[in-house]
C-alpha cells in the first residue's frame, strides 16, 4: 500500500513538472512566424566597403532561420539560432563572402563567413549586432 502511494505522487510530480514547461514553450513560440532581416555593415577601418543586405527569415518553435541568397552562391549567408523565452538570442552566421572590396582585410572573394550575432526580440521587432570583425547592425521586423 505504501509503495502505491509513492508511485502515485511520483506521477503527480512528473505531471506538475511538465505543466510548468508549457508557459515557457508558449512564450518562445510567440516569436514564431515570418520575419524580414536588414543587415547593415559599416566600412571597415582598413577600407573594406560597407554593405546592406535584406533577406527573409522564419521562426518555428523559437528557432530562427534566415537566408541571404541561395546557399553556396557568392555572396550568401545563413543566420540561425534559438530565441530564448525572454527574447534574447545568439545567432550564428555562416556563408560565403562577396568580392574582396567588401571583405575584411580585403580577403579573396568566396572567403567563408563565420560570426556570431547577439540579438534581442520584443513582440514583432528585434535588433542585433555582430560580435566580432566589422560593425554590423541587424534589424528584425
């Protein structure tokens, strides 16, 4: 009889734990949908030209995926990462650079692109910034 009571209370605790996760998941999903990304990168101190890219993105179950041009093209870039329930996100950029005039230290065309973006989303808007290399600002709408 005592063993049966513990088993019953264990089920209750598991159910209580699972129910406590529902509001967090629902809040992270508040960012789900179609987004537009505006990426503006300033000229670099050594003289590489600035640029501005606009591209679509989607968020599903709190996971952000943006894609500038088709993967493998020059230039192209994907921007991906999880948006936390509080709206903060660490997004990772991977891709292929444009011509050397636009690249940091005038790296050759088709140099791999890899950097992190710290972002914050509130409702249906967001902002972000590149953490390394040149200054780049991101606007999400």
